[in-house]
C-alpha cells in the first residue's frame, strides 16, 4: 500500500504542478505524468511544447518511476553499509 501511495502521490503532484504552471487541462497533464512515472513513453504531443520547469518535472518522474518505489523506500529507511572485506577473484 505504501508503494502504491508513493506512485499515486508522484503521479498526481507532478500532473497538478504541470497543469498549474502551463495552464493546460488537468487530464492531459495527468496523462503525461502517468506515462512518465510508468516509463511507458506515451504522450499526447504536448511534451515538446512544455517549458523547462515542466520538462524537468517529467524527467524527475521518469527517473523515480524507473528506479522503483521499493528501491526508494529501502534507500531512505535502511542503514546499508558497503562491505569491508576484500574479495579475491580469480
């Protein structure tokens, strides 16, 4: 449920930010944001016309969607450390 809420929050906040900044219909911006978070590659053709801010929002959504929710949560909540041993190979 946490990962689903993370994706929904990214999707909705990104689409809303683009819609407010660009003054475009919310449904079109949500479609672009969903495509970015899902790393699908679909567009309504408005992406090339967006300003730099909106394109950066889409880039961040693409990156976070590609990395994955579970990886993001693990990176934030864990205290993982690199191994100290030297591994001999060969």
